[in-house]
């Protein structure tokens, strides 16, 4: 085989003489592949067509270039991200590093004179041509060489060494040896010493590598964040709204652990974004864990960004693990991690949804609006729709599909539904039905003035579910809403709910609550029956007066929010039906404020329960740090 000289030769007159042995000033570099037709000193670049003519697809030849680049990157503290190329002329005026039109290092192809396979510029070259590589389109390239072709990886490995600032080597074992003498498979000991000497050694990481030493990230007033330099492994900031932004990097055999705590008063959709594109060539793996270290979700990608959304509980600590994909050659590099607390307006902006008025065409379950899965083929289908309840009699029905068995690999799945008020009126309600139209009992996760979060655990796979949005117990108002539905393997912790029932014979039920710290609570009554309404009255025991009342019709759900001062309160559930048929209902109590002040009562204590038979006994169904809820049989009676 003819040996072809690889030395860096003068191609055209340069603004300044290039000097090797000088590194890039910023260790975060970018690379781009110039479009065919890009001007290279009067000749059009033909990178894509040249290598296509050699039988190499874009995916294959780009992978060979990136593999060559990564061979050097793994031995340094550098990061190299792939970015788009604008097609501006080679050598156009601009920044030596950080020009947003193309990569710091650009790859071209055009005919070159003489016996050179390629040429590369040193980082010290003035202007935008610094580090640029030009492949000689007169030669044929392949993967592995042979049959009169040259191994593309070997050529790229040599030229990228020049792009990083290394000069020629007189040692034949070095990839920087001036002649092509056959296919290379990696760097020599001399090459490693040379590149580490130029860029101050290899990347190291000694913090946050195990769960117990996870880096705690908390909100701050800052919104800025910069990628790491050679002296900083991890940095993070956050916006005043609580959204977090973390930058770090993965070294060999490394993992970065972070922990964060969701806002204390609101369960919500949390977006996790792990960005590597344009930052590094990291094949990243992202794992989200609960406070006990149990895996909630895992994602991985091939030099691509990762994104997922989860509905997480309020005031709860979670962990995040970032690492390289095992056994991947691209398992080192920098990343940027974003944690965004999302809301209805953000989702509307992301999806481009607008409110649809049905007029009304989907009132019946048999005529639902079929929602489209926004997540594509995944084990976590998600749906979103913006609608309007036009009157107290309006009903909006929707049909969604659960994941298939093959998508979940047999794992259980849970359906989380979020209903948010967009404008006007009070929050609407949502009811769940199976594919046969039977009403289902769900857990209530969160209730606020503008939002309700529901959960249906352990859904049936490969089936359909109906969701019906109603006006609740309100008699006349119009409101716009956003309906979100997502299947996820992670089960949220529900609000504290008890299943109760009344009938025409046993038509009264009593319960009580002791409040140790002034706070706002949300009371939700979901009438699952068909035989009659259920009425709830809330009494202030000290004052002996009714402070709240609501009546919920069959197949309806209603929520009221109360500010309760320190003291004792009694609940009375009644029905006016004479039918002996059972009226099942759920009663949910949820704290919606965070008390500030003295310590609350000890939640580990067991509340006492009266054995009086004057009112129906029941079991304790709620214990929280700030109050305890249990059956109370008073020694006096209220007149209702």
C-alpha cells in the first residue's frame, strides 16, 4: 500500500503563523460538519457527497469522526459537543471559539494538492479557522481501511490531535506519526502523556458519587448557570420559582447524585431534562429515586438529551443519579440538568393547546372525545386537552388508552389526572369510568382553589378509560380547564381518604378533628352512590355553630377549603334518602398550608377513641404532624 503523508502543510496564506503546543483557552469545545456547497477558499465543500460515494452513510462516517474525537476526550478534561453548521464560508470573520454559527472545529472536504489525506489547523490559528479539518476528497475512505481505501477513524484521530494543539511525532507507534502506516485502534502511551500535559491531566470527580453524599440542590434567586471549567466539577443555581439548573460532568466509572425537595404545599408535574447535545458527547443515563433509594424511573440515550415528566408529592425528598451508559465508549462528558416545576400555563405553551368548546357534543360516555397520546410509543402515555364547562348541566367525556403489556414489561402502572381551572368559576371535577362505563373509585392527591390531582392505581393494561369532567355541585357557571392524564409506574402518595357509606336506615355518621396549629384544610366529598345525596356539616365544638356545609348529589364530587383555628371540630354526614340501598362515598382531608411557629403535636401518638355508642364508631383514618383526625363521640349533642 502506498504510504501517504499526513503532515500539516500550508494550504493557503494564513493571517498568522500557526503554533502547535498551545491549548484551547476554554475546555468546552464544539464541532460541526460543514454542509456540502460551503465555500472553502473558492471550492465547494463536498464532505457528505464524498463519503457517500465511498459507501458510507452519514450516521456511519459521523460516528467514526466522533469516535476518534472521543478517544482524545476521554484522556483529558475537555468536552466536545456536536452543533449545527450554518454553511458560512471557511475562514469567515468571527470568533476563534464560541461562534454560534458553527462549531469551534469545523469538518470540510475538498480536493487537496499533494500526497496529504487531510490537513488541520492549530488552536492558536487566528480567526474562525482555528482547529478546522479539511479532508482530501481525492482519496477514498472506509471503516477499517483496505482495498485501496484509508481508515477514516485513523485519519480523523491524527487530525483531531492537531486540532487540539499537538504537533507531529517521530515515534511510529504514536497516532501523531507523520505518515499513514495502517489502521490505528487507539492512543499510545506517548499520545496520552502529550495530551494530558497540554490540558492538565484527566477529569476527576470526588463529590456526590454515592447516595449518602448526594449534592443537595435548593432554589435561590439566581437564574444563571455556566458549564464547568477544568477547576470546577459541579455547579448549580435555581430560579426564584423553584426551578433548578445543575451543571456537572461524568468521568470514568463515575456517577453524580443529587437530592432535592419538592415545594411543601403543592403536588405537581415535575419535568426532568438532562441536556448533553452541544455540550458533550456523553451517552447519559438518568435515574430518579424516592427518599428510600427506590428507582422511580430510568432513561438513557446515545449522545442525546433526555426528558421525562413525573407527578411527585409535595414536601418530599427525591434523588437523581446521572451517569454514563455502562460499556459505552462515550461514557464521559459534561451535562446540564434542569428540574422544572410545571403548571397549566406552561403545558399549554409547550403543546400549543387552546380551549375547545364542544357545544356540547361529548356529554355522553358513548360519544367521547378521543384524546391523542402526546408521548408516542412509550410505557407512560400522556394526554392533555383544554376544554370548557359551559353550564352546570354540561358534561365533557374523554377516552384514553392505558399502556400495553409489552410496553410495561409486566410492571404495574398508575393513572394520574390533573384538572386545572384556567379561567372563571371554581374548579371543575373529574370522574373515572372503566371501558364498560362503570364508575371507579380514585385517590385524591391534591386539592387547591384552582387544581385537583387524582390517581387510579394499578390500572388494567391494554384497555380504555373514560374521564368525565363535570361542574361538581355548582349550579351555574362557565369555566375553562386543562385536563392532563399520564400513566406512570410511580405511585403518588394520596391525600388521606376514608371510604364510608350511608343508607336509609343508617343515615347519620359522625367524625371529628383536633387542630393543634392554625391551618387551611381541604375537605372533599365524593358521592359514589346512586340512591341519594350526602350532606356534610362542619361544627366548631367550642362555639357550637355550623361553620361549613355542602350537599353532594349522586355521582358528584365537591371540595371546600376551610381555615381552622386551634381547637376541635365535628363532622356530621347525613342523607335524606329512605332507600335502604347503600350510598358509598369517600371523604378526603388534606392540609393545604404549611404552619409556621411552635412545633405541632407529636404525630406518633395514638389519638384516643371514644367507646360511646351514641354515635357510630369508626377507625382512625388520618394522622398528620399538625393535627390528628379520629372518631369522636361528644358528651353533648348539636341540634341540626
